[in-house]
């Protein structure tokens, strides 16, 4: 299992950040992601492997005036 913003999802071999975002339907263009508290650069999302029991946080950045 992996926790994504507090929601438990099934872990699978070779699970990447990009796969998690797709499963969660997170499509907002301004998202930052951390895995176990470590920021993951957007360019690494397709290849960054998420370990079992990881805590993933996806933060939607919104600016206002």
C-alpha cells in the first residue's frame, strides 16, 4: 500500500510518480510531489520508482491576487 494525500492505494512493482498521478486523476498542471518528504522533480515523475509503504503528497499550487 501507498498513501497518496492520505488515501491508500495498492502498491505494484515499478510504480512511478506519474502512474500514481494518473490513478488519482491529478491533471492540474501546477503540482509538486514529495515521496517520503523528498521533493521529486517533474522530469523524474515517469522514472521515479515509489517504494511500498511510501507516503506521497501531491500539492496543487494555486496563486491568487
